[in-house]
C-alpha cells in the first residue's frame, strides 16, 4: 500500500510512503472523525491511499489572505 500526500489547494505531491507494513494507526488516521476521513482520504483500486492535506506554502497564503478560503479551489 502506498500513501500519497497531496495538497488540496495546489495539487502538489507533498510526500509518499511506500510501505505495506504501515498501519492507519501509525499514520494517525484513527484520530479522524468519519466525516474527516471521507473528506481527506480516498483509496484507489490497488488499495493505495490518497491523503488531501494543505502544504506549508498554501497554509501560509491562507493565513495571510483568509478570503482565499472562500474559493472552491483557493490557490489554483
């Protein structure tokens, strides 16, 4: 199973974990509510997880320009 972290704002791949031994508990997914899990994590047919988060650059932009959060895709 691969876990691919992608920025939900700019779609840049932030990181990738290629390890079949890593568990959702080790990744901290167990702390998410069912709604958060549905919003943040998706799985493909191979079982790879795509995790949509916000990169540091976009986070800084959103902090400095909060009105950008009103857009459906803030930084694209």
